[in-house]
């Protein structure tokens, strides 16, 4: 399905029944990375799987920013009148969750995996790789990663909903960055998943569904 939002068509799929769970993918991915998890979660939630702008089946744009992507999600929640939402975001989706939770009271539970506050929050070698790739292909998604996000600890302190900050033990985001995010959000919970990388327990995996069920006390 498509929802016309902020001048673009945002693609999403819905499955299951229960309270709303919105899931948002990472950079260069689309909603299908959660297909396996959604099969588990659909018994407890109405699961909304969204393609961010310039990703998947959503409208392509020439200039991409996290703030615009977060605004899309804000309008999406409002247009569909979703309330008491559990929001799960992976990587870029986690960044969007951190931005969105500051702007709306429609989210009652926030879970983010592999998110960063600034471009320097990822490991140095990864940033170098992104710079090299961008030099050759000028991909707007990579340009955004090199310049954004720029979220402050003060901004994160405005998040008042129960929050779980997750990262893999071998994540592409530094441990220091993950810990800083958790420290800045009042009352948040930090989980480091032993032996896992950035998306090894998320992309086309049911393990992330188990984590969501645990953190929402639905298991």
C-alpha cells in the first residue's frame, strides 16, 4: 500500500492483529528485511513495515535527510491515527526512531538497534569505506551518512517513553556511541547482544522478533 506524505508516496505493508508495531529498516534496505520477524510478531501486533523515502518502493528523491524521513513517519502515524505505538528501528531506522520519539506522543515504546547520534559514531574504517564509495557513485544515501545525523544528548533527553537501546557486540556503531545514546535517554535500557554484528541478528532473522517480544513483555 501507498500513503501520500510530504509530496512523496510512502510504501508500507501491514500484517497481523493487535497493538501497532512500526518497523523501519536501515540505509539501502527495505521493509523485506523484516519479513521473517513479522511472521513471528503478527500474532501479537499489527505490524507496519515501511519503506523509507528513496528506499524500496517509496518515491526516490534527489536530496535525502534524516529529518525529512522522520517527518514522513510523523505524518504516517497521524494520517493512520496510530496510537500506543511500539516503534522498532534498525540502523538508519533507529536514528529515525530517536528523532521521531521527540516529536510525538503516539509512540509508547521505543526500541532501536545499531543507531548513531553523529557520523563519527560509526567505526573509523566504515566511515572511510563510505567516503570511498561516495567518491565513485555519489549516492545520496551515502552522502547523508557522511554528514548526518547530528543528534545531541540534550535532544535525546526529551524522549520520555520506555526505550531500549540495542547493539551487537561487534556492531559497526562504536560501543561508546551506543552507551552515550542510552545514557542520554532518561530511564532507558541498554542491551549488547553477545557475538552479534550490526545486522546479523536482524536482517531476515527471527531473533529480532524475540527481542521485541522480550522488551514489550509480550512473550
